C-alpha cells in the first residue's frame, strides 16, 4: 500500500494554530515602521476599518509560531467612531474591499527585496459585527514590537476625510519626536500608492500632496503642518518634500494607559 508523504504546504497547514483573538480598547493603532513606510492603496472606508482593526491588536505580545491574529469590529464601534449614516453598510463594504488589498513592504529599497502580503486572510460577517483575521505573515508585522514602531490615534484618523491625509498623518507620527519629515518625491509617490496614477509632479502635487496637507491643516490645526518643496540645484524639478509640524513624545507601548496625544 502506497502512502503519500505530506508536502510542505500540508505540513505547514497542520502546524497552524487557532487564531489569537485580540481586543485592545486603547483606540491607538500601533504598526511596525516598515509597515508604515509600505506601499498600498485603498479607499478611505477601507483605511478606517484597517486602522480600527489594527488598534485592537496587542502590539506588545508576539503571536505564537504560525498563529494568526483576529479581531472583531462591531457596527456600534464603527458608528461611534466615524458617525456614518449607515454604519453596517459601510463596515461591510470596507471589509469586502479590504479582502482584495495587498501591501508591499520595503517598496523603495535599492536592493531588490520586496515583500507582498495580503492585509487580511478572511472576514466573517455576523449580525452586527465583522471578524477580521490577519494572516500570520501580516500578524508578525503588527505584534511583538520592542522598538521601531509608530502609534496613530483613531480619534485623529476619524477627523480626516481622505486616504492620502491619513497616510501622511501616519508618516508624520513616525517622526513626531523631531517634528520633521524629509522624504523624496518618488518615495512619497510610491508610499501613497500613486506611482501609476500621477506620474507627473504637477498631478501628484494637486491630487495628493495638497489634498493631504489641506485635510490635516483643516482638521488638525494644532499640528501647524507646513511643507517646503526642495529642488535640485540649478533645476526647477522638485526632488524632496520637507514637512515641519509640532513635535510630541510617543507614549510607552507597554504602559497600556490612555490614548496618545500630540
């Protein structure tokens, strides 16, 4: 009698543990810095759901080997944070769309090392909540961080009305202790997921940079956000963006107390 040996994928599947169910309530989304500087695109609804889901992950504790993390987002949580007219419809739409999204980590490294991951492994829909499961590869980017991480306050995210504004806000949070972010135009274009949409700088400036800056300036004037366009010497071409804003200290990841403040 011939017995087929299990292939590597079967062996891995057998090693996968039941998901770890996290339910943090601090309303602060914590991400590894590599994830903050990753490349992806999505709608504002999807980004809001992603940030809400990430805020529920216990970022201080790494998952067990091959153990994915899952969180539950309710209709009432969505309505309380984002005040939408039809929260259940918007929550479902965001989850549906998020299932198809991919994130590229290390998208601008000079060495050819890029990693593509799906944001979610599955979404389960119940009467008034959605259970989102992150795959294991994504889970280890969200949990077990000792340093090199960035915190984003959901109450600030809820104020912003465009995907680009939220992405810029995340990048600013990464440099909140200095109040200074200098980033090349090409890297900024990639991180905003706009390299295929807005190849010309004039388009990028009008549709992405100004929209993001004006959104933050309007909703979060206390940041005093400004941008300076840095040009190559002897040229009119803009090569870098210099963002300045009010600096603040990042709270202790392990304190578990309160929300982050600017």
